[in-house]
């Protein structure tokens, strides 16, 4: 049985909270949610993606996050990954993704 994966739009409507594993099975849904959120944002907006409940990320998931940041950047939106678990922080940092929250320097 696969672990639960959920994406919740944050109350501000300028962000998402992701829970579970980001992998080959969940990356497409996350990509669609990220693009939808970016399209709904106005230029100059910061869109926050809360990753505090992400337990695992593999290459397809990482590619999805990198592509989402590029998609946002072209539209004048800043995509920021917040509250990234320590086990995932180094991986995202190595790709140059924008991080914020506890444990991020």
C-alpha cells in the first residue's frame, strides 16, 4: 500500500502544503497543482510551498520542483520552499531552489 499523499491549498491562496512522498506516482499531480497556483498569482507574488510533511523525494519529484520554480520565475512569481525537512534540505539546496524556514540558513 502506498503512503498517503496530499496537496492542500493554503488559506492565503498563495501557496500549497505537501504531505507524503514526492515520486514518480505523485509528481504529475504536484506539478499540476504548482502550475495552477502560479497561474493564479499576480506578478511579484511569493508563492510558498510548505514541505514540512514531505517524507521522501526522488528524482522525478526533484525535477518537478525545479521545473515549477522555473515556470514561476518566467511569470515574475517567486516560488519558495518552506519548512523543508533536514533530510531533504541538502538535496534542494544543491539544485539551487529557494528555501526558507527553520533550519535554513
